[in-house]
């Protein structure tokens, strides 16, 4: 009787040990907050603040930079795009990690409307219409039906090849529409605010910060699918433990703090920078 009771226990223990030799990245993520993502957001936020401050110095203060073309230099464009890509990809990646996506999407979308209202009322020269917050909020909401279709109907989260294919597909869609998207809407068809929001601006439209649904939603979905890949990638135990330590350990607490309060910092940074730029402009021109 004693031997009979002990033997199954040993067998179960062996099976359990074997079952836990590998684990997906997503399961690692569920074991706690991914501080590394907060720090990446914080680092990107600092990069954005520096870029916006240089933009304010250039346009508000009137300072000329020592390199050719100033804010229109290719290097400045690459810098600006790196900020946009990182924010949108990270937001898409984190969509499945958060809770209440509808509420979060409405909050971010609402913040985008606040930014638009403030620029219309106080600084119409630097109007922001359909900016990055409007895009990210819209993408959060659009992901609700996309998540249902991709996860439940296609079942991609159990098929690594399908998941990899979809990730490459949406990256390709983003890249193609980024460069050729205007061909999707014939010039003979009317354009208005709705088409401008979607990615087909009407004649004479301008915005200091313009991120339409097409092509940028495709990049957001690509970020979402990159997270989905973590559900099907299995890692050996030593590497899993090392990755867990990196992802859950705070390397630079200040960056993690900024990343956790990214939306709040985003909302207040530009008014603060604008005020500083106005003070510098007054001193610079007097």
C-alpha cells in the first residue's frame, strides 16, 4: 500500500518537471509587470521631449541649427519616425497585457481631442488634428473587433507559422500604405474630415501632428502580433529565467516611472516646453 501510493507521486513529479522545462514569453509576462517595457516607454518619452523642445526652439524662438535644412534634415526625420514607430509598436504590443481596452482607448482618444481643442483655442498656428493620441486611442478601440477575428476565428495564437505570417503581412501593409496609400482613394472621390481621419486628407488640410488610421493602424496591429508571437515561442528554462530577470528588474527606475505615467507626461510636456520656449524667445530677441 505504501509503495503504491508513493510511485504515482514520483511519476507526477517527473511529468510536472518535464512540462515546465519550457515556457512561453507571454507566461513570463503574466507573472508580473514588465518593467522593461515601462523603461522603453520612458526612454522614448525623453527622446520625444528633446525632439519637441528642438522643434519649439526652431519654430517659436527662431534658433537656427548648425546643420543643413534644420528640422527638415534627414536625420531629424529619422529621429522623429523612430519615436513614432516605437510608441505605436509598444502600444500595440501592450494591448493584450492591459485590462479594460475599451475604457483605455476612450481615455487616450479623449486626450487626443483635448490636445486638438487646446491648439484650436490657444495656438491655432500649431493646430494638431488627428495626432498620435487620436491614432493610438482609435487603434485601441479598433483592436477590439480585430482581436476577436484574429484570435477566435483564425486561432493564430496556437499556430506559430500563421502568427509569423500575419506579423510580416501587417508590417508589409504598413510599409506599402505609408508610401503608396494615397492611391487607394481615387482623386475623383470627395475628401472630407472623415477621409482625412482615415488617411486621405482633403486639399489644403494641414496639421502639426498628423497620424491617420491608414497606414499607422497596420503598425499597431503588427505590434499586437509581435506580442502574440511570444505566446507561441517556447524557451528553455535557463534562458527563460534570464529573460524574466531582465524583463521584471528595474534597471533605471526614473525611466520606469516615466513609462508608467506616459500619458500624463505627454499631456503636460508640450505646454511646459512651449512656456519655456516663449521665455527663451523673449530673452533671445531682446
